[in-house]
């Protein structure tokens, strides 16, 4: 009985470890080469990155974020990190049996709550991010909006409709503020010292009291005051979606207004987009809403052709 001989396997048909390594090297070199024009675009430019509380939840993503921030700093960009911390604040308030109440999307903040807010934002969360960046070879400095009067704030009130009675009333939000005056001198000093500022979004009220400020709003006010090249909002959403659920990669101010008017942009995305539009009108070249849970989202947005979210700008190009 004759046996069919197997076809001989030639050495060149089997990829060697050396060949695979070379292919990886060539691929990496190609990526770096393609990134060059984008690196030149942001050379010595300020980019404010709002790092959301929900985007911080994964240790691997937090490490990747820290590495990205160090890399763009080494590439000549001046990153300014503004972080949130809502989930962390909520967790500590629960542990301390301090009740939380939200109205109009903001946390009603009494004296006990604002003490926890400051402890978490200017303390544990801020220092975790500083430590993560330093662990990747960067040199980060943690501050808050209270340092050197970076962020003067005004107390805010909100018009709130009771869902049961449907009656509207003005609600005192307690120690919640909105930006009133930004003095970015301390940020400039940190950047000029070749350090990376990491900023907690709390401000100084009219009587010197601590005020809790929404991190998106804080980052937008800071980016506007510094005339930043970009504001990147790392959140837990992909960006702005069309009616079919597809990502809209870029919007002009006029297009964004039209999508709000026709209902494509709705719900909680409306105030976020309106905030982005206000930042662009203050002089920031563009604001980008990015899903912070995508690994290396910052690098994808700044140093690749396709970006990683929805870019909002005054006009195309």
C-alpha cells in the first residue's frame, strides 16, 4: 500500500521570530512617521485634557492614559490635565453615610459634602493621577483651582422642576460654583518648568469658601482662558451619534446648533455640546469629545488622521 507523501515545508514559508520582530519594527516606524505632521501641529501648544471620573475606573486604562500624557509631553505638547471624580466622591459619601442629592445634573453640596469633595478631588484622586504619570517617567504636579487663585468661582442656583408636582422652583445648590475669573499664571509657571499640571476642579468662592465645580465646565473655562489648541473631554461615551447611531467625526458650530434643533442631539448631550461650543467661541481651536475607555484615546486623537471622537470647531478645516 503506497503512502502519499506530505508536501515538504520550506523554511521560508515559516515566519521566524526575527522576521516577526522586523515586521513589528517596520510597523512601529511607519506609525511614528505618519504621526510626524500631527506632532508638528501641536509642538509647544497647550492641550487641556479633562479626564473623567468614569474613565478612571480601569487600572490598565489609567496606566495607558498616564503613558500617553508623558509621551505627548516628550513630543513637545504642553498637556494640562483636569480630572473629575464623581464616582469616587459618591463612594466615600456612602461610606460616611452622608446622603447625596442631585438636581439639574449637579450634586447639591452642603458643608459636610464639600469637605468630602475637596478631600477626594484635591487629595486622593489628584495624587493617584500624579503618581501614575510620574511612574511613567513624567514629572507631574497636583494642584486645585484654589491654588494661587487659579479659579475664582460664583455660587450658582438652578431652576428645578419637581417630577411629582411639576412645580418649578429655584434651588440653592449649596457649595457648588461656576467659573467667574481664571488666573492661569500658576499653570504657565508649571508648564515653563517642564512639569505637567494635574488640576482638581474646585474653586474659591466670594468669601474664600471652597466651591465644587463641574469638571467639564472647569476644563472649558481653563482652556478658554489659556487659548488652548485643543480641549479633549474624555468621557464614557463615544462622541456625538447621528440618528442611525453612527459616530459623527466633526461638527462646526452651525452644524451642532442644527442637530440640537432637529433633536439629533438630545438629553444630557445638549448641555455638553453647548459647553463645547462656548469654549470654541472663547478662542479654543477645537473641542473633542472622546471615549476615555478606548486605550490610548489621547494619542489616537492628537497624532492620527482619523482621531478618536467628535471634534467641534468654528468652521471646517
